[in-house]
C-alpha cells in the first residue's frame, strides 16, 4: 500500500471497487431486460465490501487487484412467460443507489486525501 | 532520472555525514541508529519511486483501454503524489536539522 | 471490471432495442401490404434477443447459452461494437410463419380465385406494446450510460 495508507482509504477504495463492479452487473441485467430466459444477477454486497477491505490489507502494494466479487443468479424474482426475471424497477432503483454510493465514496476519498495532505504540510 | 530521485538526492548523504562530525546533538551519534535511520529512509524513497511507477502503470491501463478502472488510477496517482509530498517534507526537515547541527559545531 | 465496459454493455442494448423498434415500424408500415416482390402479402418480422455471456472470470455462473446453430451475421446486432460480453444482441430477425389474414374483397386486384385477399398477420396492438417495451428498455439503458459516465467523472474529480 505504500506510505500513504489509512483504514478509511482502504474502506473507501473497496467501496469504489465493489460499487463499480455492481454497476456492471446491473447494466448487464438492464441490457437483457428483454432476453428470453435471462436470469437477474447480483453480488452479495455486504460480503463483497468486507472481502474488498480485507484483501486490501494484505495486498502486494498494487492499488488494484484483490478479489473479484461473485455475481450469482438471484432467487425470488417474478418470472415472465419467456423465462426472463429481470425487474426494471429493481434494477433501476439499484442503479441509482449504486451510483450514489459510488459518488459518496469518491467524495470522501477526495476529502481523505486533503486531510492527509494537510497532515503532511502542517505536521512533522 | 525520476523526479523523485532527483529531489531526494541529498538525503543519502546526510545520515552518513552526521556520525563523522563527532556525533553531537540529537541526530544520532552512534553508527547503529544512524544506519537504521538511513535504511528506513532508503526504504521510504524506494516506496515513493514504486508508487510513482505503479501509478503510471494503472494510468496507462486506463488510457490504453485494458480494463483498468478510472478510480483506481486516480487513487494511485494521488497516493504517489502524497508520498512524494511526504518525502519532500522529510527532506526539508532533515536538511534543516543538518544545518542546525552544523551551526552547533562552530 | 471497468465502468467503460458498462457503457459498452448498455450500448449493445441500445442498439438491439433500436433494431427491435425498427422491425416494429416495418411491421406497422406494412399493415396493408397485400403484395410483395417475392409474392404474397408482407410477412410480420420479429427479433430474437440473446444474452452475450460475460467472460467466465467476471461472472462465476454461466447464464444463457445462445443457440449457435442458426445465428446470422453481426450486422443484425445493430451495434458497431459487435458482440459485447455481458451485453445483449439480436441473434436473428425471423419471419412470422403464421397464416395471413384473409378478407373477402373480390374487387381487389390481389384477390385470389375465391375473392379473398391475403393481408399481413400483423396485430397493431401487439406491435404497439412491443414498441413501448423497446422504448422503455432503451430509456433504461440510456440511464445506465448516464450513470457510468457520471461515476467516471466523479472518479476524475477526486484529483480535485
């Protein structure tokens, strides 16, 4: 991780990674809203977050990598006659929520970097 | 030469010089503390160099479209920048301390 | 694992839904076409959607396997990007083989010996519903593109 590393940064970095990945899964679902037989996929969000933070603590110092979350088929959604179970409402809501989480994390990362810079300049 | 190495060129010289001046003051008289200090410094400098290289790699990944996320690149760049800032501060403090010691000698 | 990939995935859907809308438009335009160069009335066409499997490293469980047998060229996907892993494509545009509607119109130039004219088996209500579906899906995927774009911009804004 290098010289610049705080628990907050690890958490936020993990949040950005997981939300970016989830957005990709959601967009796949949305792209296939009319595909016969397509099953909605999603990640275990909470687990993915903890995994991302945990893996960043033992990584080789590369800012990326870590574990890729697993996208599994969802159970319990209503299935249409052609076998497709994508709910436009669910995916639409999730799209907005994920985007907001990403946005929040990005802003907080920015703030964290500002704090670190201030500490470097004022302290020592 | 990497700008990081250029800026920190003075650093390796300092810990060596301090013990040969008679070892007064608080900058570490004996060879052992000074030695470990310079070793820590060297490690830190290597770390700064490393973070610069890493950042360049991730940014290249984004620009060449090989699947790197933009946020990863941005964070890597910020970390490299801040590492560099940190080292600059350390360098400045060390130079100040060295000059302080020099003044004490005369 | 990349937000630009999100745009491509949504882009594949935009192309597919647009093509679907075009096919509907073609059906609607030819509601009354009783004679075609190939003989017989216009035949309704429909699009077949297929999911494009994401790379196995990205999604652990495989979902829908496209039937590879009767796939036509990528020209039908409606997107210049070709196949997009994780996205969708129109596998083929098929012709409805339902029997045409027959109306008794002896004076009509295309009437057969019994005085019946064959009309396309196109149901306007069904076509409109299909079109609305295409429009809604198009809008959904357009918001996907917007979301991805904003997230990328927010990432860049971290640099301040």
